[in-house]
């Protein structure tokens, strides 16, 4: 059994998805972010886990039964490392995902949990060179993250290399496209299942 972590920012206009503006207004961008988070939480909650944890920057309601932890740290790498540290459960591996891949499926997350059972760690590459998921058996291994440049074209490769230095050999998951720009949002919305809140929000605000 693993723990599932969702790293998220409260969908406040002017603070989230600013690269969608224009053509979106700050309010539309926040609505798209809120829908991405809702779809992600709906998917993650379908996956059996020792605990479901929302690691949150800001204030936003979590589903019933979830643990909520505040993000801590200056940069994203430090906040990610602290998320693994603060959420740690003795002997329970943790799989962390963000809110920017609302097309993720429960089946993919369950496959990731299985891969962690084999390899002890997983890394899900993102199409832009970053990563959309990181699973670690030992939260101390996340200490490499503050030294990895985030939001860069080689973030995924550098994360993998830093973990290798620690002797961690993550199994690679399928690559997903995360949502940074309007073109990303439209492409990802097309991959979401029927009934997706994200697809509806994109249809109303990013086209």
C-alpha cells in the first residue's frame, strides 16, 4: 500500500495559470485550474491508498477523508522535498502528482503503485521536459529536489540523474502533457474522459 500526495495551489485569480492569460481572463484561468484540481482529486481518490494527502499552497477544500498539509519552502524544489518529508508514514512509499495533468487515470496511478513495488521509485516524465509524478520509498531521497532547477526543459533528466547519484533507480512511467499554456489546455482537454470538469472549463474559457 502506498500514500498518494497531490501537490496543488489554491485556484485564486491572478495566482494560478497566469500563462493562460491572454486569451483567458484571470478568472477564467482560475476556473480552469480549479477544474484541473477537481478532476485530479476525483481520480486520485479512486486509488486505494494508506492515506490521501493534499499538499496545498493557499486555502481550498479537500475531499472528505483527506489529510491536508501546507506547502513549506521558498522554491518549488524545496516545497516538493518538504511535502515528502511532512507527509511521511513509516514504511509507506509515497507517490506525488501535481494538479496539471487532469487526464491522468486511476489505472495509470495503480500501475505506478505496482511499479513502485518492483523498483522502489517511479518518475513520470512530462512532455515539456519536466515530470508529472514522483514516487519514493524513502522521503529522504527527495532531498535532491531543491538542487534541481525546476520548470526547465531538463528538469526530468536532472531529477533522474540526481536520484541515480543517491542509488535510486526509478522506473519510468508513461509521459504525459501537463497544462502550462492554452495550447496545452486544449490538447489535454481532448484527452479527458466524458464528464471532465477540466474539459468543460477549457471549452468555456480557453478557446
